[in-house]
């Protein structure tokens, strides 16, 4: 399948069907936050389906599929293990309380189908570049993109591990995590996530017109910074954790930076 539009349509239809199926499961569980597990898994699935159906240069197809599959599978496992034994995420629980009896139907469009559209849009560089037969081999830009992805992946894994260790210590209950990478960024995991998608984009940019998919990493970064990532999380943390507002005052929100003194 070397035609762009049938491949894009197939991938979009696939993630929409999966998200609708997951929505029906969420109705029985009364837990919308299971969608967070599917986010990474859907991205990995799109990369794999594209790998088998596209006819582009094999080295780049292997590289892109590996990058996105490693990201998606690790993220799905991380969120799934973190969620085990927990109830609905407080952000979704707050939305459920706000919208009452209409929330189950509303969640289909504002949570599940929205995330299906977003992951499809964000993975467009992966879909586009795997169709391209040129360049036939990897270029310096591919390796720069891979290097950026590795940096982001390492940062996200390290930040998640540090936070997991902090939260698992009962003596830290109610305290603010401001150690390790979290000393320099309030959301180093999100920053690592953004770096990974900029790395994926650079690999795609090595192909003709691949640069046109730049909206993908921009979209991911904007959502993390301004929409569903930092704003929703920090509004709740500032209310629930003593000292978090002071932490916000002295610590960079996104890009790691030495904390402000005073």
C-alpha cells in the first residue's frame, strides 16, 4: 500500500474503532482513565500497521517503527502498572462530577474520540515517512533525530522512575517531589516526551516534504504545556499538596533549568 490517503484512512479508522470499544469498557468500569493506557498503545499500533503496509525505505521504516513502538509500549506499561489497584484518575473524576449523568456520553467525544484523533495526527510523521522510498538509506538528519529521541526517552524513563520511588516511600506522603530531574523541571517526563516527538519529526524531515509534518511535535508540545498536561495536573496539585505553589515559584515548568533562589 503505497498511497498515502488509504493508509491514513485505515489508521484513523482503526484507532477510532479501538477507542470506541474501550469507551464501552469504561462505561462498565466507571473509569475513563483507562484511556491513558491506550494512548501509547495506539501510537505503537499505528507505527506497526504502517510498517507492514508501507513500501518506503526499509532502514527508515525500521527506525521510525522502533522509536514509536518503544515509546508507546513503555508508556502503556508504565501507566497500566501505576494505575493497578487505583480508581479513576482525579482529573477524569472531577469531569465526571461536573457533568453528572451526561458524562458517559460526553466522554466518548471529549476523551476517547478526541484522543484517537490526536494520536493519529501526532503520528503523521511516522506514517508519511514510511511511505517514502527516498533517501534509500539513513542520513545525518535521521541520526540527529534518533539522538534527540534517545535523550528524551532517557529523561522520561528516569523522571518516571524517580517519581515512582518518591511516591512509594510513606514518609513522603503529602510532600512535593523536588529531587533529581524534578529539581530542575516540574514536569521532566513531559519535557522528555516532547523531545522524543521532535526526534521522530527530524527523521521524517529527512524525506521529501517530511518537514510539512512539523505540526505534529508542535501539537504534542502545546497539549502538554497548555491543554491536557501541565494545566490540569498543576491546578489539582497546587490545591492538594502543601508547598507546591512555592515549588512552582522556584522551578521551571517544562524545560530543565536551575531553580530560582529566594
